[in-house]
C-alpha cells in the first residue's frame, strides 16, 4: 500500500498543519476535517514507517485502566469502525481472548471479574468448562480459563495507515510526504518543501524528541522502547480470529496490573521465569487478514532504539506462542517495533499534550497503546484547540479509583 499521491505545490497557509502521518497525525487530520478545517500533513518519510505500522494492530479496550484511558479506548473503537465503513480499513471486531494457564493467572481474572469489571462496565465474560471447550473446537481446553473481551478490535496496521491516509486525501487533506519540517514557531513551519503558515500546528513526532521542540520535550525526560516482533504462519492453518493474550499481560496492562492478585503473579514470574521480567516479555498474538499471525513482544528501554535483536528473545516468544495456541509455527518476518515510552518527569503518564506557543502543540504517546487510544485523544485535542477549552490531560488511574471508592 502506497502513500496518497497528493504532493502538489505547498499551500502558503492552512488552518491546521500536522507534522507526522502515523495514527496520531492521521487521527488529528480526521478530527480537523470533521470540524470543517483546511488540513495539511507533513511526513518526512515517503510513507509512515514508525510505531504505527510496526505494531500488533490490537485496538484493546479490555486492557485499559479505568478513567481517561478506558474512555479514550471506547471512543477510539467507534472511530475505527466508522473508518472501516468509510475508508475501507480492515477492522475485525471479534474481540480478544486472555488465557489463564495456571492458578495464579486464573486468580487475576477472578479478581478482575469480581471487582473491576462490574464497577467500570467492562464488556467481558469469563469462560471455563463447556464454554472454554466450545472455543475453536476445544483447542484451548488445556488452559484453566479465558477472559473474553467483546469490545477489542483487530487492525492490520501496515495497510490501515496508508489506506486511512488515502481516504483522508479524498476528504481534502493535503499530504506532503518525503518532506521534513525543520522548525515550527508561532504557526510558521519551515519545511524542505517551503514555508507554510497555520492557525494551529500539531506535532505528532512519535519517538523523535530531537527534530522539533526539543527544548520543551526534554523536560518530559522521555525514553524510547524497542520491541522484538515476528510474523509467523501456523503449520496447521489454524484459523484464529481473535487477538490472544495470556496471564502474563495482566502484569503489563493497567486494567489488571494493580490488583493484589496481579502483584502476586508478578512475584511468581520473577521467581520462576526471571528472563521474562528481564526482557519485559509478555505474549500478544494478532491474526492478520492473510491467515498468519503477528507475535511478540519484548521491551527494551533507552534513549535510542538500538538495532540489535537477541535470538534468545525471539525463541522465548515463539515458545510462548506455541504453548498458548498449540500450533507449530514458521517464521515469515522479523522486525523491530519502536515507540515513545514512559517519561521520568513527575506527573507524566501514558500521553502528553504540550503547548509550545500560542499556535503550536505537541501530542505524544508515552506507551505502546497509541493504536488503542490515539484516535479519540486526537479528536479531543482538536476540539479543545478549536473551542478554546482545556487540553486533554492524563489522569493517574489510581487517583480515579480512590475517588470512586471514597
């Protein structure tokens, strides 16, 4: 899938100029078009090649913690389904399965179902016995239980991103691919295609913290996360149609990770499988539209994404996938995922909207869930800019939970 051919000459002015054509940049463009604004998008690559096309394509609602992240995921789901109808992106709304493979993982699912799921209206059910056996003709009966999430959506990112861009071009968005924005200030963009003036400049620069607004972003103390990813083909042709996770993910995703049972599970993993904690490994499996699966992932945090993958980490991921799904796997592709990761600045969270000057804001994700919450975050951001209201802010889930039980 190629980027839309809309290069043309650079307009001297526009209502909204967006830097970056990943999911966050495109979602901002969609939101601005919805508000009737003229939109110009600048992308320094010939096609987006960052986090937005290297991921699993999992649009997870079930894993998001209560509060703004869960709200954003639910809103983003509706946006994706709308884009699927209008733009033709692949969006499989079959949900996700999170398997408990032992008693410690099962305890987390039981606590979640008894407390958080009803309190915050997660659209889930816990499968055991005959219900578990009914999944895929009994393939998963060796597991103890499965949490079925009904709101999760599966995308195929490497095709969805350029398809969405192509559709936005038909809605009037002007794209300038292969165009580097060298500087932004007070609505004026200095680009390799020339100068452009905008009422609003929105920088969606992913994990690049150096090219634009570096001084202001340095205050966030951001990091980059590198992930090892694989695309595999099951030798038995198993027709998987759900995103798959295991109890390992309960120690990573905020919907579960602060539960007492999840803390116990994390301690067990540290004692029995320290290599999983050392490499930040938990299993995710995403079926593509073509019968193969994307699997991963590991987490390596640093200031830069280092280029060296460890075969031992890939081996762990493959073993976990074979065990969880019961299929022999053939590796088709290997690559390195990357995203803007957690910040060390006090009060920082999963995302940030930073005002640089009167016309410039920077929207960044600081976690690997940009596909899950980015679309709705972008729409809230654009609405705030147009309406002159407060910019979206991340709220600590723990604070919200404490308020809910006070």
